């Protein structure tokens, strides 16, 4: 079997109860396995990509729920991810009238030891894991130690004002990790928080000033996504869908981005430097369509590769 993609970050349980469709039969909020890293790992596994998750959760009922979800989807767990001595983190999700979620977090982030397996094609991290100490420092130090290794690093910062309310130091942290990454993915909402008043193209250009960074993908909700590389720029529309909610859509898109790059032989080392505009367009289009499927379903429910093919034909 191929060496797994390494995903580092939070695995937690979403407590969702604002909308009646998410409540249990007794009217209480529903507990749903989630967390940015867990969602991306599941999305990759469902796409047929071998995946190892480095997270930290307990053996309490929420941890058991998470473990069953991850194992059931074929995600490998790194040693130390399941720890009887910790309490599983949670995020209470509130949905607005359009199904867009906001979160209140109750979590700690202290990952197990990070290491790189020979032949690993990609490392993915971001979100709260890159901001919350002591794990944020552990990730930053780890990426510095593998900077000369033949592995592609992808980053999804995911603005979380509840964790980092001041955008200035938050953006500084993003820039530091982005400089250690080959691809950075943000949403237009992330950009509005981190760099208010700055255009999406200017934010992409700013990130591409780092020597290592080769590609920036910025999602725009129902307007699709923008992909920018060195001398490359593509805009991909979103397909028309009926949105149920947007929970986990960005994570599904990220998993599909990594999958699309892997299937085109663009992961490992500095291969993104050779990506063509057509390859970038194809990868972003594939990812946008994966996110669209997730938006038609309740919660963070990324598609399988078969579902993607059945829906979109590729």
C-alpha cells in the first residue's frame, strides 16, 4: 500500500442543535464527529487516498464516537492520537438561515510526537491546530525539520475569531506557516478576517512572495474558487445546487484538492512548480464539485470518489 498522506490537527465532536433537522428524537442537540483535520482525513480516505491522522482525543463517549467514525472510514490513527488521559474536544455549531455554521470551541491541542514516514507524499495542516498552543509550536517546528524533505506541504488556515480574535498576529502566524507550505487554501471569509479590505488577488500575491509557496486557492462560496500560481490564474465556477448547509464543505474541498494533485503526480517534493494552468483548473474544479456535494447533505459528509464520479462524471 502507498505511504499515507499525513494530516495533522484537531479531531473533535460538533454539537449541532440550532436547526431541528440536526436534533435527536428527544429534541436534544446532536453530536457529530468532526474537526478540520478529521474531516479532511475522512474526505481523503473516501477518495481512496491512504491517510494517517495525527490528532488527540480521549476514550470518553465523544472519543469513542470519533474513533468509530475514523476507523469506519479507513483513516489510520498515528500513535498517541487516542489518549485515555485527555478529554475529547467539542465545538458547538450554530447554523444561520442559510445553513452557514459558526462555532464555539471547548478544546485543547497538544499533539503526540510528529514524525515523517519515508515516502509520504504530502502533509496537511491548518485551522485551530496552527494557532492554539502548545500544538501550534509543535507543528511549526515539525514543518521546519522536514523543509528539505521530498514532501508537499498544504495549509488551510481557517480563520477562527473565537480562538484568535486579533487578525494581525493571526495573519502573521499564517504567513509564517505559509512560507513553509507549497499550497495554501483559504476562503473569501478567511481573507476578509485576516486581511480586511485587501483583494483576493493581492492576498494570493502576498502569499506567493514566499520562496516555497507555489499555489494559492481561494474559495468563494457559491461563486466557485480562484486558483493562483506563479504565472497562473484560473477561476472555476460552482455548480448550481440546493444548499442544505456548509458544514465541512471547505474540508471536503481541501481533501479533493489533495486527491486531484496526487492523481496527477503533483505531490512529493516541489512538483507544484511544474503545474500547468489546465492542471490547476482541473484540480480546483474537481475540488469545488466535491464541496458542492457536501453542501447538499447534512453536516461534514464528504463524498466518495464513486459519488463524485456519479454526480459529475469525473
